[in-house]
C-alpha cells in the first residue's frame, strides 16, 4: 500500500492537525492536504515522523478502516 492511499483514510481535520504539527499550511481540501504530506515524504521525511504528527486515535481509526487492526 502506498502512503498516499493510507492518508486517504484520514479525515480532513486529522490531516489539518498533522500539517499544523509539521508547520505546513493547513489550507485547501483533503487532496491538497494529502499532497503536502506526500510531498514531505517524497522529499525525504520518514513515514514514522509523519505519522507521529497525527493523534494516536486518528492513526488507529485509519488503520482500522483498512482492516489492519480490529
């Protein structure tokens, strides 16, 4: 699974929270927000660092929606 695909499982507000935590602009729609995080990853940021910008419950919700956890 690609990182972008996983990010698509987050709510737009969850993405805004993570972007703010990473000092990135939070404006725009959900695809814009996902794009900023994907760009950060493609420019060398580790996925672990990017996922740590989310609230734990948001990551759990996204993982659960894909069946990664119960």
